[in-house]
C-alpha cells in the first residue's frame, strides 16, 4: 500500500542523525570484539559464557511472544535473573562470549548442534540479536520480534514484524520519530495511529506527545496521507481507549487532550488515536473479511463496537462461525485478528467445497505471499485432497489475474518434511512453539520486492533493501529455493494421491 507522497519518506535519508548514532552505541564494544576475533581467525571459538556457565550455541532470527522470543526488551533466564543488553555487552567486552555475528547470523557451533539450547542461552542469543539489529537501525528494537527456532538440522533466528505494525498502511517519519498508521487488529473499522521514537520506543501517554510542535505536525501529516490515499472525508477520531474521547477533526483531538491535561485528568491518559473508516472499507483492506457474507461481518463488528472491550468473542463467532479461524480471544475474550490475516491480500470462498483459499503476505522480511486452505470446521488444513488441489489452482489463477502477476516462483515445504519436523519436536528436540515449520499446509509465492514493500508499508520505512544486504537471515529468506508452478502442482497431486490411498485403507 505504497504512497509516493513526501509523508512516506524517512527524514534521515542521508545518514543517521546524532541521536540515531547514540542509539547505535548500545553494543559497539560487542561488535568490535566480534571483529577482533574474526581478524584473528578465531570467530568460531566459543568460550564459556559468564552469564550462563555453558558453551553458547546460536540461531537465525525472529517472531512472537513465546519462550525463546525477545521483543526489544531484556529477558529472563530460568532462575529469574534479568538478562539485559549490559550483560551481553560486558561479556563481549571481556572476550567471554560471542552470540551473533555482526550480520545477525549465529556462529557456526550454535547453528549446528544436536542438543537443544538451555533457555538462558536462548534468551542471551535473542537479546544479542535485538541489540545488533538496533545498532543497524534503532527503530528495529521497537518494531521487530526475535524468535529462536529449531529443526532437526540446525538452529536459527526468525525476524518478524510485531503484529501491531504488520498492517501498516502509511507512515510519516521526522527526526528520531515515526508515525505508523495501521489497520485495527480488533475487528473495528479504525485505522490506528502509533508514535514510535528511535531511542524511547512506543509513546504510551498523551503527556509524552508534543502537541504544539513536531509530534503534532507529524500526526497531522500522517493523517493527511491516509485521507489522500483512501479518499476519506468526514472522518471522525477516537482518542481514549474507553471510547469517551471523540472528535470530528484532529485539532479537536488535541484540544480535548489539552483540556483533560488542564483538569488534571490527563496526566496519565494513555496515548490512543484512531481514525474511523467505513466498515466496508475496513473489510476491503482485509480481504479475508471481504470473502465472508457482508451482513454477518457487519453484525459481528457492530457487536464489538457496541460492547467495547468486553467478553464478546463468543457473540462474534456465533454470528459468523468463520471468525473462529480468523480472530482469537484476548483480554477477557475480546476478539483480535490473528497476525497471519492482518496482511491478507486475497481470499475466496469456494462455492464447490465450502473452503476459503486465503493469501497473505509473510511478516518475516521476505517477499512472499503465503497461500493456505481453511475448512469451515477444521480451520487450516494440514493435507489437501485432489479436489482441494484443483480449487487451489483456480484460486491462484484468480489471484494472479487480479494483481497482474506472471512468471512467479514458489517455495513449498512438503507434507513429509513437515511431519519429520513434528516428530523431531515430539521427541523433545525443540519446544512446540519454537519449531521451524508450521504443521499446516502453506505454499509460498515469490512476488516482487516492490509489491511487498508497497503493500506492507512498514518494510518501506525500515528500508528492506538495505537490511537484505546487511542481515544474513533476511538474505537467506530472499534466497530460498523456488520452483515453477508445474513442479509444485505435480508434488501436490502426488501428495493428494497418497492421502486418498491412506483414506481407503
């Protein structure tokens, strides 16, 4: 969802500002230690870690909020001791530990090991990776997650966008700050506004917003960009999480916040700013919703709006049962769209088999669209029948036609390989939430980097091209082995035949 307007450009095009350089000083000594060891031809000698008392082992780069994951924060080891950036830096300064190389790649002996890493070491690895990413771009500390992942062959790290920023439709950057405008995750027809500082992180309170200076200008510019892009007129704003603060224009928002500040009620007022859009537009921007019957989607969303932040998950899924597969209950059963579908780009409800064939962008810094098949009762399917394969082929043709895609390539993890990884996990080789492959069927379709960055604007802001050149896990994602559709189709049909034979016996 690209915008060529000035609001879509990063202020520091010519290089980091002094504040950015200060942020990057978090682990300079760690980088120098790593460089010194490489220059001495000893980059893979791993001494005992002072922090864990064990030989370190490493991985490749990131995802969500589960064991082994870091979200720009310090983490905890198994004994409850805090592991933060200072520990990593101190250990590196003394030459006692090397966690990741400057390109965010795990050192060799951490990539390939027959034994799972202890949790404390996983936390150190993840923290080191976050710090190394922050040295490249300080905003990465606040916008990405790191997840330690393991399969039967190696350890690696996954780098992913935090779910609240996946559906970024526009951004405006000014010195040391970015305003990200994202689709609401909460099944409400809103575009949410987030203010993120390079060094301070996400702005949490209105009292931290400069209502008379750069922040106010940046928020106005971001909203103007969204209005131009989607032709919004007569929009309304909500500026309190409880829904009591509403205004017809952004200046009214600022006036309302100032009034609460003057009355003393706003000193701890949480930063919350949403732009109201039409329900039909919201569903259009999330095609997985557009594939469902519009009256039921409207009715479900009306329940969410009328029962703000209450236990409405069951009511919503009773109205539209399909939503059980696309939203999850949080905060006392309040529905939140699952992260996969926040980047939905195409979906079709097949009239013949009753399944939804859904396509969404990967959030893993890789220019791929992921196709999945959902059954109304079972949700995402693990195996496809020959009928599913035929309908998937039809859905892919419709997807290609809509976006003018040709000569595309595919990456597919066969069913047998997914089962090998599952067996490895079940035998204790890795935590279930840290396994490398999803069990469910998923087909990756390689698209242009431009399309990827245009549709997921957060990657434009983070300058995906530069990160690809500097970060090894992202380089790896771009270099995945691919094949033409004819070969993928042959594999899928063969798997369907085996599935049918097993069903007969």
